[in-house]
């Protein structure tokens, strides 16, 4: 008998994600899984986006170690809970449901999960989210959609961050956009700078519209 490990793992992860999805629905919250390499600007984006949204925002931070991002967000009044994976390179659905015990979230909250900085296996571990966003900084290079297609395939939107640095790095926006478009025609790409604030209103308006339509769906 042939054992297909990757398919069995995929089925198992999908079941765990469905359980989370049901829990989120029961709580009346919308969950966004934020995927990017280390240093792309995930925490900066959460920090800049939260004040632009009408909905309350809470955050689960996934990192191999430390509570640096959680401490920062809590100090800014954005409730955050830390998951330390102790070297693990992605979050898994049960870690998220367990972390929820640490919060008291009101209905209509947007829960942002800042996943471990990693463009590879985070794509294969759904957390029950209804919005999945992939973020890349221009300093990481324009080849990311070509090298890491899986993560872009599963996204609902792409954020291209650090656009203020474009004059200083060899980043070809057309090449990046073409790579994303080839994988997923029509996928929204938001060019932003968390440093200057450029593009953040377009991104947050899209996010707000998406949250409202998901809340209506129930
Ligand atoms: N120039 C520039 N730097 C940025 C921008 N966004 C984030 N950074 C910097 O990039 C570094 C990593 O940001 P952080 O939000 O911690 O990334 P994370 O590891 O993905 O959460 C920090 O030094 C940020 O100040 C941006 O839009 N432009
Ligand atoms: Mg971070
Ligand atoms: Zn991993």
C-alpha cells in the first residue's frame, strides 16, 4: 500500500483548520493570517493599519522566541498574545485556538495572526483564517512570486512594502506584478510604505470592505 504522507498531513491540517473556523464563527470574529519573510514589515503594518480600521483589532504573534512584537503592540494599546514556537518555523491551528484563551474578544473583532517569518511551510498550515495576506518588502527582491509560488497561490491579497526604499534597491515592480499575476490573475497588490504611510489607506479600505462582506456572510 502506498502511503501519501503529504496528502494525509494536508487532510489532517485541513480538519484542524475547519475546527478553528467554526470557533471563530461562534465568536463572531474575522481572522487574517499574515504571511511574510522575517523583517518584511508585518508588525509595522499591523501597527499602522489598526488605527485606520473601524473594527477592533487584536493580534496573535508567532515567533520562535521572544515577546518583542507583543510587548510593542500591547504598549500601543493593541491587545496582543505571544506564541513562541521554540524553533518551530510555522504556526499550527491548535496553537491559535489555545492562544485565544488568553483574550476576551468582542464580536466583529479583526484578529490578525502574525505568522512566523517564513515564505515556505506557513502556506501549508491553514489556521482557519478567512483572509490570507502575503507581504514582501522591496529589499527582499522582485523574484519572490517565482521562487515561492505556493504562498502566493493561496493569498487573498499581496502587500508590497517598503516602497520608499525602491530607489535604493534593484526591485522591478513590473517583474514582481507579472509573477503574481501569472499565478493568480486579479489578485490585489497593495504597494505601501509603513514608514511614510503611502498606500495604507487603499489597503485598509480594501481590508475593511472585506471584513464587512465576511461579517455579512456570517
Ligand atoms: N524603510 C522602511 N522600513 C520599514 C518599512 N516597514 C518596516 N520597516 C522596517 O523593517 C524592519 C522590520 O520591520 P518589522 O515590522 O519588525 O518586520 P516583521 O519582522 O515582518 O514583523 C524594522 O526596522 C522596520 O522599521 C517601510 O515601509 N519602509
Ligand atoms: Mg514582527
Ligand atoms: Zn514550518
